[in-house]
């Protein structure tokens, strides 16, 4: 079947959506807007950066903005549905397993000589975590996302082969009604998001996807292992979804102990409601009569505790047992402060998750022992896995705070206790006094002394975290992360605060921690020193004892966003790679198990790109069965709004982790001399740009950064303080702003200069060397592949319109000229290394996708630039600001990974 034939269903969906949108626009916005939208669709690539019709009224311009955004959003839905359809077609046709699938990964491992024993050993110590964060690049409201899911549902039903004409008409009417509702729904929040709103957004993905996708993933993995090796192995619950939402205080003053408690309680509510629903469903299913099947004595004992005293249930022991379990689960949730209701009066609470699991095991064993294994393998098996994965807290919550905040609280504790002036001490002295305090059970805090509000707030958060662990289980809060970690004392300062809250205790003189202490290395300089810091930390006997209490596993987080903002794309990628290699050696020398936590964003400039390829390109030894990755902003919705797509993304994470951990890479060349030279040259080019006189003025005026700061998409401010340099700006709005203006600068700038300088220095032999590395180095392949996607989404014609907003025209021409020259040099470099003649030559799917949506994205860019100009002439024009926010929303949806 040709690619053209394969895409026929997609084209049918796009045509159907186009017809429905045409009707809605004609009816709702009028013929003028509809005619302009049709004209946009017909614009050639050369015409797309040219101004739109100047005679549009403000109302028509607003409608046009909304129409272009809606087109992009609905086309996304059709494409996602088509991807699921194509994967099903592959499986139905018995095609070779696709990259990123478990069957392909496990088959490769078996072919490489990996035994079932080796796999089992890796799985015993494995951990794959997708961590949801509230970083503010998801601009779409949940109401809009709900509409998108309805569109997807009706499109899927319309594809059924056995539809009657009447059914097709009814489904098309339903589809149109959803589109009308979307058109009449405000896409922009009129209020600032609170952390509680972000918590709601985060937990929404469990009923949508994770409750179904995660148990199904474990079942699929179990089947594939048996199919590959002919036997099974115990499968621990090593794939987890975690969260930062409600525990991340770095730069967010709105997170306190009450918010942390609310986050965990709300998460628990979602988990308990799921368990009650599943127990009720099992109650309906397991109507087995004691006259027809035997039951175990343990099941009889469980059934005797039932609140269900109906005569009709007297001979149905499984239903009686399930009613007893429902009553106990209800009581457990209520005892934990969770708002719940149930069918039965609350029973005796479960002491912990393990006690609940023990009752589920009684049901499972009784069914299997008495000829009902088929029943045990269904909903009950899924619930058993769900309880093991989600516990009483749904997803483990991370704590995170800036190292400077920890330092300030420690300094205040020292001062009130009459100890040294902590801030005045050098690093050696800080380490010495911290170890002194960590070696004694004495606390520094006194309830009889006064402390600053900030110190009290931080200490209250740690105390609340300790209480949450005692109530919900130790895994409810698993990590405490130190942002901008730069030295050993940053880690020990956190340890002291954890000790003050009881999360580190001395047991028989040995420190025992209930949480992992996780340094986050973010800047280029900190990445360079990361292994030195960890080596020095591991040299401390006290910390070695602490590691013993954590199974000698140490997590290290690497920051992709800030390192990119600090050093540019290529330097950031290379320094991250080098840091990982050094950490692997450091941990091996210290006999400590390494778990890397990759702080990736959606955009390439923030470490985004396909997860499978990214994991496979990691340095040898850096995965070892353990990895955590952040899922941020609009990427969460695109990956996890649907069980099929969410399951596929989780499967790719697991497949890549197992393959990277167990399959030897025959050719993973990363010539350090070459990449060091490229990185140095790229760094110089990037820093020369961002340190150029007037650069911050250019950035502030040639991007919508100020409008983004006013967009209600997150609870954190866009910057830590007033903007004097890019150092003051958060990495997320930095990348987001360049995406909106279609420069996409963080995803490519500096590569062209680096490659040009390398070839000028080494001649044709240098060009050949780069081409050879591209063929042999997974790292270089991923760097260039991700950059190619960014280059394809960028548009310097649109970017020039934004540059035209800079008041100082001399400055604008100078800096845009440098950006344009580097852009051309980067394109030339990409073609020279890869041998391609056009972008996306080897990725026809993405090429087709962009060609479908670029006319509307380009129109949104032009409209955004014009509206920004209007707003700067009339700063109080609320209508212009609202329209700008709509263009930001539409562009973000169309680009899909803009922040």
C-alpha cells in the first residue's frame, strides 16, 4: 500500500472536519471571515509571510484568529486518530514490530543474547517514571480539551464500516454541535490559574488514560516476555506516573504546606474513587454461587465481615467479600481526610496499602484454586496491579526548592541557635558545620523563638511531607529536589532541613532517610562540575551511611531548559551528554546506583523530541533500567489525553529503557575532540548574540513575552525578578516566546557557526568526519534530527514581521541580520552533514502534518505581529490583548511542542 493510500482515512477525516468548520464559520462568523479563511488555505509558501488583507475589521480579525486556531486544533485531533489507526493496521497485518514497541525491543534483546535471568535482574531494580509538571505552556482550558476529546470520539465512530446513513447523519450532527460549542467557548481563561487548578488538571489524566493504560502496559509486557522467551518472570510495578504539582516551590510562592496537603488528598480522592468503582464493578461481575463453586477459608472469613445482609447474597461469597472491602476502602479514605461516599456504611479502615492488597490476594487465590482463573485474570488482575501502582496516593509527589532558599532557612536556624553565621562560611566550613549538626539527634528549631515567615513556611512544608508519608505511605513523597545545586553543602543543607522535620533520623547512630535527596544541575558550569560534586559527596562517611538507607541508589536531575538558555542548543546537548558520562564513572567508582532524572520540556530547546530516540542516544551505563523524565505543558495533553496514545508513549519509554540498558550498542561513537570543538564554537556564537548590546530590548520587543506574562496559563510568574538579562528570565517563557515569533532560536542557534568554523579549520576532511559521525553516533543523529524539526517549523519571513516591532530600527536590523545569517549557516550545515536537500526528507509524516497546518500557523503569526503593534500603540486596548492571547493559543496548538 502506498503512503497515499495509507493516508486516505486521514484525508477523509480532514475533509469532514473542513466541511463542518465551513458550515460553522459561515453561520457563526459570517461570509467575510469564511472567505478569508479559504484564501489563507490557498496561499503558497512564498505568500504566507506576506501581510493579510488590511481591510479586515477588528471583529473580523478576531474571528479569523479564532478560526485559524480552531483549524489547527482539529487537524491535530485527526492526525492523532490516524496514528492510532495506522498502528492498529500494522498489528492486524502482522507487520514487523515498530520502533518503540515492546515486541521489537524484547525481540532485539533476545537476539543480542539477553537471557530471561538477565532481564529479570534488570526488572527487579528498574524504575521508569513520567513526571507531570505544571510548567506553564499548556494554554488550552480543560473545557476546550474536553471538546477535543468529543471530536475525537465522534470521528472515530464515523470511521466504522457498518454505519447506516441515518447513523452517519446523526454522528455528523453531533460533531458539528461540538464544533459550534468550541466556537462559542472562550479559549482564554479570564482568571489567573491557582495551584489548585493545576492539581485538578494533573489528576484528570488518570481517569482519562492512566487507570487504563498502565495496567494494560504491564499485561502487554508480561505477554511479550512469555512470547519472546517462552516463560514469564515476576513483574514489579516499575513504571510510575509522578507529579511536581503542589510540591514544586521553586519560584512559586503559592505553594505551602496547605497546598501540599491538598495535592496529596486530591490525588488520593481520585485513587480511592477508582478503587470503589472497580470493587463495585467486580461485585456485579462475581455473582458466583457457593452451590456451584468452592471458596477458600480465607474468602469465607472475608465474606463474614460483609455489610451486605441481603438474603439474595447469602450464597454469593465473593459479592459479600467485595462489599466488605468496599466498606473498608471507604473508611480508609475518610480516615485520611478524603471526601468520599459509598454504597455501604464505612467499615474498619485498612491499616495500610499492604492490608488492602492482602484482601485482594485472598480473592485472587480463591478464584484460581477453584477453577476460576479466567475471572481472576480480568478486572481483578487489573485492580491488583492498579493498587500496587497507585497506592493510596495516586502518584508520588516530588518536593522542589531553590538551593538559595534552603541556605537561607539553614542560616536562620543557625543564627537563632547562636551558631556560626552560615552565609559567611566558605564551602569547606559549611560542609563541616552541617555534618556536625547532622551527626546529632538534637534539633536546631525551637518553638519558643521567632523565625521569619519564609523559614516557618519552608519548615512547615517539610513537616507536612513527613506527616503525609506516615499517613499515605513512604512512597507518597519520594524525592526532594534542589534546584541550582552547585556544591556539596547545597545537598547537606537540604539534609539538615529534612532532619528537622523527621524525614532523616538517626537510628543506632546511623542516618536513615525516608526521601531521596536529588541535586538538580542546570547551568553549563554546574553540569561541568556535577561529577566533582557527587564524588566529594560520596567521600563523606555520613552520606555513605545515608545511601545505605536508600538501597545505595542516588538520583541526579539534569536541567535541559536552563542549560540551553545559558549555553545554547548544541553546547547544552553536549554538556548534558558529557555530564552523564562523568556521572556514570563517578557512581561506578563509588559503588552507587545512578538514576538520572531528565528535566525535559516540550520544545527541542528544552530537551524535547521523541522520547525513544532520546533514551537510546544516552551514554552507555547512564540508563541501567532507571530513568525519570518530566512531562510538561502542552505535551501532557498531546501524549496522555487518550488511553491508546498514552499507552503507546508509556510503552516507548519502557521499550527504550530496557533496550538501552541491556542491548550493547555496536556503534555509539561520540568523538570528544570533535564535539568539544563544535560545542566551544557554538557557545561563543550564542553568547555573542545574547550578550550583544540591546539584545534584551530586542527580545522584549520582537517576541510576545510581555503578553505571555499576562496569559493565565500557570501559577508561577514568568521571571524571578525584573528583566535585565536573560539570566533573570525563566527558561520556559524564553523558549515559548521564540516559538511564537517563529524564530525557534533555542533549538538551533550556534550550530551553523560551529560547523562552518570546523570545516574552515579542517577542510573537506572535517566535512567527511562530521558526515561519518552523523552515520555512526546516535547522539549526533538525535541532535540533528530534533534540530531539523525545529528548522521546519521556523519561518524567518514571519520572524521578520516580529523584528519590525522593535522601535530601534538600527538595533533590529543588526540583530535580525545576525539571526538570519546564522539561520542560513545552520541550514547549510544540516544539508552538508546529512546529505539531504530539503528538510524532513526522511520524515514524510511530519512534513505532511506541517503542510496541512502551516497556512493557518503563518496567518496566526502575521496577525499576532500586527496585534502586538496595535497594543503597543494603544497599551490599554484590552481587545487587542485578548486577540493576542488567542493567537498564542492557536500557535501553541499548531506547533504542538512550543514550550
